[in-house]
C-alpha cells in the first residue's frame, strides 16, 4: 500500500521556515522530487488517471456535470501595465452575496452562448456547456506575474474563448466587484474537459478536506459511486484502507502553525509507517504560487538518510 498526501499552499511559505522544518528535511533526504504543472496534474498522475481535472472537481464539489463539457472558471485580479497585462491574484474570498452576484452576472450575459457558471463555494468556480470545445488553457498557477498574451486560449475554438474573456473583463470593468480590495476583473479558464467513463475510475481510498484539491479527490471517488472520507490519522488509514493507494487531500497550509501541525500529525506518522514497512511509500504533493512538485519517499538505509540529513528542504529550482 502507498499513501499520497496532498498539501495545497505549502510551497508558498517562507523558504527559511520550510528549511527549518526537520520533518520536511527528512523527507528531502529520503526522496526523489518531480515537477508538476499544477496540483491537479500531480494528483491525477499519482492516481494514473488521464482525465481533465475540472469536471472531476465539479463532481466532487457536488455539481452534476454528466454529459457536459466543464472548465474551471476562477475569478482573478489582472493588473494592466504599460506594456502588458499580468495575473496578480486568484480571488477566493467572495462572500455569498458577492458570489451570487457574479454567478448571475455571468449567466445573464453568456446564457445565449450556452455557457453556464456555478460556484458551490468561494474557492470552487466552474463553467460548463453541452457542446465539446477544442481549446487549450494554461493552468492558473502557470499564469502568475508573467505577460498573459502568450498564455491566452489556443486551439480551433480559441477565438471564441478569447472573445468571452474580453467580454467578462468588460462586464467587470466598472462593476463593484472590480473595485473591492481584492478586485475581480477577469475570469481564468483552465482544466477543461468531460468526465471520463466510470470504468476508468482508479481504485483508491480518498480522504478529502474542503478545498479544490479535496474536490478532485472526492470526484475521483464519486466516479466509482463511492464517497471520500474526511482526513484521518495515518495509523487509521494504514489499518483500514484496503486499497493499494490512499490519497489524502489536506487543508491548505497558510502559516507556520499549520506547518507545525502538518509535520506532527501527518508527515511524521507517514514517515514512520514507511520506516516500519507498514506502507511501501509515501508521496508528498505540494504547491505554491509558482508551481507544484512531488516527493516520493521509500525506505532507505540509515546511512543514506544520515548522509543527506544536513540538506534542508527547499522549493525545487525548476518551479521558481
């Protein structure tokens, strides 16, 4: 059995705080690290699932997307400079009134195009339509603080989506949502596709906290007409999983207190399970503002661990 821990936001913490965390350094000493486009792609790759993340996440968030083509539709703040426009922030703190206002605004405008929007939570936004689309989007985490023109939709249907992006910006330009402290002045589409057939669903046990990563795990499990559990102690997962793979999507780590709790409650027991041969491996999947990576830990010799122990955990250079 192997266990995967998905930790949103971990790589956004200060590098010196990550380097000081002894449990993370131990993971670095025992593991190999792999680059990922974003958290979604890393998680799907770990589950050996070739599928679009958006429809699975929508399913996990409680939206019936059967037969529909689905994309994530994140509200974002874009800063327009003298030479280019850049994505500054994903806005995930809209209250219920603001969220309802934005959903109604977008649906009223785009209903004639067959595009509908839904937001079950402030950090879960989707758009869907009946007709399939031949368009490629760039993951939002790859779009921060770089010129956006090269990252606009591409593919046979790209012109339609570029026009819709412009229309959404015009809708929000003078709207009160565009004037708040974290303004919403654009929508960023990504992760699009249709649900895969249920017979392609991976056999795994899912444990999912609230949040986008949890939605994706819940969607993978619901594709098999099963339900994900809430995150639980590693010892309980080892004892009760009954599957070759358990994926645990945790709450975002946004501060040092959450980092300490992650190390004590999840990482240390997981490493101990590897050391005691209770599991064959553990994988840590984490992301930050600039990208995602995964660390795979397998049991190694005491000497190999000791030799590397002085090397602190660090955000890989390939995602900086």
